[in-house]
C-alpha cells in the first residue's frame, strides 16, 4: 500500500468523536495528568469520512475532561468502515504487543524520581517504581510504603506459582515470542511457560 496522506490541523474538540466500536479501556486520569504536564505532543488520528477517532480516543476524552476547546488531529481517509475498524484494532493491539526492558525502565524512573518534579507527567508513580524494583529483584510483587519486606518475602516463598524474569533486547524478545508461538502450534501445548519447560527438559535429557 502507498503512503497514506495525513492532513494535520487543529480542530474544535466537539467536531470529532470517539469511535463507537472502540473497546479499549484507557486511564483517562493518567492521560489528563500527562496533558497537563506536557500539553498534546502527538495528534489524534481521525477518519475523514466519519470524523470518528481511530487513534487517540482516550487522549480526546482526557482533553475534554480538562476543558480543552481544541485538539490537534491528523485526518486520514478510509475506504469503508471495515478498513477503519482494522486501523482502530491495529493501533490498540500494537501497544499490547510492546514490551519493556524492565531494568532500563527502572533506571530511567529512578533518575527522574530524584528530580524536583519527580515522576510527574510520566504516568508512573512511586508505587510503580517500587513494584518494578522488587519484581526485578525476585518477582516479589507490589510493595507500598510501610509494608514489611520480610513478610512479603515469606508470603512469596509460600506461593505455588512464581515468575521467572529473563531479560532480552527488543529484537531478541520478538524472536523468542515467534519461536514460542511456533512451538506452541507444533506441540499443542497451550501456554509458553510449559513450552519453556518442555524445551529445557528435552535439551537436558538429550545431552
């Protein structure tokens, strides 16, 4: 497909509307905090045929909650409602498939946490950072101020199911996911945890 033409402009916020079939649930409050801290740094995407929002539905809702009268938008023209739905779903799914380098993320958050404004405008807070740090240290789970870390460790030790965190680069993790999906189809095993155990045991027994 050729490059799609996008017409960027600033419009009356009431002239566009959320897509009626958008099933994504977003954190309006967190997005509103980001808008207050940074303003709108990325335009929403609107279907020129219908004025329905294809990407940025929750940014639009957050802007409305802040009393904005205008919003920056990029208009694209879809050929029909089916194509519009495909773009809507694709945009939502793209964020689902994304992953983080948790170690790198923790370092960035710690760097910002000690500044004058802390984590304001990042959509993270101190509890998120605590959770990430402790998860990296052993998948202990959510930790809040005043919690007894030793009690949390004991509780974690008694759990039947635990997490095993394996750090990969962005490129490598995509390859790992592809291999796991292929093995899942070949073996009929219904989850990746069992796939990893199957591969490790098979390799160990054959060497």
